[in-house]
């Protein structure tokens, strides 16, 4: 009887048993990721106002965004392996406190130095949290389904990226103190996130921490080479939308409504999130095959929209590019999540996010320089042409490689 009981208990431990508490922790962790990303993108529709208020150029806007990425990446590389070793909570609670501090920096900003400082703090916070939260979602998924965890992670990420500009634009446009209220709301939303982190049990493996350079476990090189590249291209588009497209939209629409500027960026990320939901259960290769043409097509439409001053075509470009981003991002993270070793999961995800955030931060600097020298329209058109051709090249590579060996996972 004792042996039979032991066998039964062991089977129960090996087979994930979903319960209400487990589901609550999983979705609460997704909320935390969503809110952290929302906060980092609240300033997006306000940058044009900041330009006029503090007197700086579009290049400075891209540098404010780039410095955020510059600190985010080292934070990812340190905090990802650290959370594998000491536990998610010990990394995530300080990260949440830093997110509050970053929001305060924006609320109190009186010059451009405050903006740089606030973005630096936000970058450290999100870098510390991204890998740990993504790994925690995979560990807390009630049925052990890593593909579903990847979907929730990417949808929460895209949702936060899109909700930030929309929420920031609406609050700034229709409530008093437009440069303060959005960040007070963000701080209020971070309070339950901190409670969630504090009450979630640790799920860490027992591994030793040491600072690491970006690294790829043996056997994952081909996955990182391809999926990382297409993810880089997808996030390059997101970076330009987050920094310069609000100004592009106001020029085409001849409207200075902050909600409209934020809504254009939100539309991109909403389409990304919806595409990820529609693509759930599909192999990574299928997602990338559909995402690359959509991304390239959206960029072509974006360039044409500026040339003919068509707001309708700009919206069509946004929908196509958002759908393309969602497909390539979900495909890449699904492949990475599936192949990552358990004891290095947060580290591997953090390295993947390094590639994504390099896509957000590096190309936009070049676009900012070009916009300052030749004008925003020319800069966006050149960017669109280069990235669209790169997407076409990666699509050719993917087709020639043939079908990737990957287990088929049915829809739930």
C-alpha cells in the first residue's frame, strides 16, 4: 500500500494538475509583464510635446529611446541568469520598484535630462523583469504547455507595447496635467503587480549564478540565427513606430490630438497581438513564412503613404506590419522556448530579448539622424525600403531551408 501510494504521488507530481490557484498565478504574472511594458511606452505620444516644450530635435527623441535600450540589454544579461539562481521574486520586486521610480521621473520632468534619466531607470527595470517573467510564465503554465506560455508572453508584450501609447495619449489629451497623470496611473497599476510578485512562490532550479555574456546553448545556434534575425527586423519596425510614427501620423492627419498619435502605434501592436492569438498552435516556421511577407508589405505601404499623403494607406500599412510583427515574434519565441534547457531557461530567453531590443534600439538611431538631415518622410521611406528587402531575403532563406523539424502541437 505504501509503495502504491508513493507511485501515485509521483505520477501526480510528474503530471501537471491545473487548479484555480495555479491559473490565477499564471495570469497574474502575465498582468505584471503587461503593466511593466505599458509603463515604458506611456511617453510615446508625448515626445512631440516634449520636443516643443524642451526644444530638441527628432534625433534626441531617438537617443532617449536608444539609451533605454542600451541599459536594458546589460540588465537582461545580468538579471536573467540571476533569477535562475536566486529566484524570480528577488529580481522582480526591485525591478518593479525601479519601474515606479522611472514613472516618477517622467511625472516630475522639467528638462530633457529628466527624460534621459527616467528612460534609463525604465530600461533597467524592464531588462531585469523581462527574462524572469517570461521564464516564470513557462514554469507557472498550469498544464506545462510551453507553447501556450510563449503565446501569452508575446501577447502580453505586444499588448503592453500597444496599450502604453494609447493609454498615454488618451490620458494626456483628455485629462488635466497631461505630463503627470499618465504616470500616476502607471504607478497605481504597478501596486497590484508588486503584490502579485510578493505572493507568488519561487519556481527556480538550484543553479549557480555568474554574470554571462549573451550565450547560446549547444544545438540552438541555427534557431537563434534565423529566428533572432527575423525578430530583429520585426522589432526594428516597432522601434520606428514607437519613436517617430506619432509625428508622422500628425503630419498626415493634420491633427495634434495626442490620442490619435498614440492610437496609430496601438493599432500596430493590437494587430500583432491578434495575429499571435490566431497563430497559436502553428509551427514556428509557418508563422515566420506568413509574417515576413506581411511585414515587408506593410513597410512598402508605409513608404507609399507618406509619398501620397494618405492616412488611409498609413492605417493599412500599420495593420499589415503589425500582423507581420506578431507572426515573426511568436514564431521566434516559440522556437526558443521549445529548445531552451530548463536550467538555463531565463538566460536563453534573456539572450533572445537582447536581439529583439537591439532591433528596437539600433535602427531607430540611424533613422533619427536621417530624419534630422533629410526630413522625416525621407527617413521613413529609406528605412521601409531597407527592412522590406531584408524581410524578402530572409523569406527566400526560409523557403530554401525546407521544413524545420518541429513537433506539431494541436490547438487546445
